[in-house]
């Protein structure tokens, strides 16, 4: 039996009329939305789209629904239609609709970017050749769904991921590692959840703070390798990520559909294993140049505007990830173990703006005249030269390190005996091996290449800075030509408490200073004469002191402070000179005598 409304018609009559796009009298239209298009229940959208009607609820409709849900009375057919659609979806429809409306309101240009600049509100997503325009609600179907979805995941042309990311409202999904990195590297192509979503288009992917253990990573990688070999027996082995960062934004994917478990298994019988109630189909994976520290949330959430802007600027160009048709017939599982990752593409300090810098004259690299207000003696042997590099000199250092960093022996992601370090490193003059804690002629822990020599222009500012520090603190001796370690920290980067003691006994006993140059985002530098102990600090012992280092600062420690314990505890995102052209993060050059 149907519920009878105040004008004598039934809910079934109203729903049918709504689905057909008709306008009935007697309360069919919500008075608060008299000028807006009628709501189309998701269960009827396919038939409406097939007959030429809108297949996607427009922004105006989504905004209207937020008003109508609050204002309608219990017998209003709008409310009944909403509740009916929610019941048919077994929950999640209204939430998904709200997610989509919120994302669209936050992105001023989403309609133009997603619909090609002219489709207008309510048009279907233009996913490219072979992918039909689909409505926003989960479960919508368009034509030959299986063929179109398979085409989408197997190389069909999608809209530009960069344009989609630019237009998106920062929609983001948090995932545990190692699955998060595997998704943005294109090794995983689906992601499962217990809830359905109406989201389609660009979706940022963030890793949670949970640290995966080695056994878990090995097991997941082995399963991925086995599936890849079974579905693409003639393809090259998978190249797995060299690290699995946590509590950080990693990149993103383009969500093309959300299927129930039954639909997924029916459409993709040879698809990768996923037992979740709902499965997101993902394509066009992109990674960031370096991860960005973020705190995630449940379900689909939204990045802050400054973080989303920094992420868009750090997206790597699309790469051809190993893909296999989800409908391919399986073959025998491989017996060989998964192949570990080859080194990631080199870090480019200029990112997407590198091309615009070609042909520009090299900037002058020199210290500004050092005055008394620039010099701060923090303790005997520890001197901070505040703001002694102007923006032109900073840009010159970035350009020089960028050109060296993208070379064959440039930046790489180092590992110690205890695991991955949270930074990228490049050595100049001599290679420092973080596994053996020794200097070498070649990068034996990476690729056995020789490192670039130390450029004279960099050494000149070191000599000047050390001389200024000695003038302010006589216990700091002169420094002799040596080597440089260039470290790049993303916003998630850090460096634990340690001493610089891999240099020669003579250099250390002389107290030959370490000269540290900061470029880019500010950081907190902690230091202590003795190694801090958490237990002792909990019992009242003194905590490490801390000083903030900004772009253009030079820190010198030598003499009695040569073996100072020090660490980087925090990076302040987007805290840098506005004129500085460098990807988000902090570049630190530490010079020392070998």
C-alpha cells in the first residue's frame, strides 16, 4: 500500500512524476525551490538520462536539497522521495549527495573543468572516449557498463588529471600503508570501503599515521606481484615504492565509479582481490614530488586550501604504470618473488616551473654584508647568522642544487640500518653512506656512481659565513674546503637527534665547524650538549633548546659545540619568501671538513 498525501495522490505517483521530470500541482514542488529543477531519485536517473534528461544533480539542486530537507513537512512529497531513494540505496545516498554538493561548491570552476567548459550544470562527467556520461550517485549505470568501466581502467583517455585536481575542492581519502602508496603508484587500481560514495573525479590520497611493518609490506607486495603476473604475463615486473610514508598526502587518483561487491565481481571476474562491500574504481594515478604532512579524517574529507594548492604544484607528471586488463584470463602464479623498486624519478626542486627557468642567467650567490643585528651567539661555539642570504642568492642556490639534483647522481631517498629517512639527500664532493656512517668515493648503497664535485660558488659563502661566526665567537676555528650534504625535507620531513661525527678524527678534534644553510620553509632546530633521554626529561631534566631557522639563515657550530646533538623537529608549511621559486619544503645544505 502507498502512503496517501494530503491532495489524494500517492507517493508512488509523486516519485514516478518526479522521475519523469514532470511538474504536478498540489504540493509536488517544494515551495522553497519553486524556481529550481525537480529532484530526480537516483533509482530513476538512468532512465531519465536515457531519455535526454539530466543524469547528474546540479549544484543548484544539491543546494536546494539542503534547504528542502530542513523546511519540508512530514507529508511533503519531496521528503518522501528523498527517504524512498535513501531506503532503496540501503543508506548512504543522502550523504553521498551532500559530499558531492560540498565539493562542487568549494570548487569555483569544477563545472568548466569537468564538463569541458560548456556542458552546464547537471551534465554528465566527460570521462573521454569509451566512457559514458554517468550520474553522480553510486550505482548509476550507463550503456554497456562492463565494457566502459574496463576501458576506463585499461588506458581509455580521461580528462586531464591536473585540470581535475586544479578544479577539485580538495576531496581526499585516508588509507593505511602500504595500500595508499600502491594506489597512487598505479599498482592498485581499486579501493574498497563499507560505504558507498557518489564522488566521481579527482580524489587526493593520504596515508594514515599507522606504520606498516616489514612483514605486512612483503605480504601485500607479493599478492600484487602475483596478480600482475597472472593478468599481464608478458609485462615487466612491478616496481614497488622504495618507501611508504605515513601521516602524509601522497598523490591522487581519478575515481570513475563505485560498485557493490556483487557488481564488481560480475564486471571484473579477474580483478584484484577486494572483499569490501563497495569498490571504488580508480584510474590516472599521480604522485607528489614529496609527501606533504596532513592529518586525515573519516570517509571523504577535504584538504585545507593552502595544502591543496601546494599539492597541485607538487604533482608529478603522469607516468605509464604497469596495467593489465581487468578482464584478462589468469595464468599460473609466478614462483619468483616481487622485484623491489628501482630508484624513483629524481627530485626536481623547481617542479612544474623548471621549464620557465631555462635560459635565465645564473643568480649571484653571496652573503649580504653582515651586521651586528644579523649575528646571534646561541651558546659557546653555536652562532646563528640571521637572514644573511637575500632572495636572489637563495634562488641561485636552488637553481644550482636543482641542476645537480636531477642528474644521475643527484637526490635520492636514503635508508639507514633502521629504515627509511624522512628526507631526500644529495652529496657533493664525497658520498656519505647512511648505512655504514662513512664517506665513500661512490654511492655504494645506491648505484655506485660518483657524486658531483662541490661547486666553488657554494664553498665561497661557507668560508665567509664561518669567518663571520669566528669573529663573533673566537672558539670556532677556521674551516677548510670539504664536502656538502644537501637534504630536502617535505612538510612531513624530520631528522632525529644525532651528532655529525662521521668526519675524520682530526677534523672533529679541531672543532672544525659545520655550516648549515637553510632555504625554503622554516623549521625548528633542536639542540643539546648531551643526548636527550625521554625518561630523564619526564623526571625534570632539561629539555633540548630550540631555535627557528628561516629561509636565508646560516647556522654555524664548531669548537666546543662541534659534537652538538641536534635535530629537525618541525617544518612550517608555506613559510618562506613569496618570491622564492621552489617546490614546497625545506632545502638544507650542511658543509663540513672531511
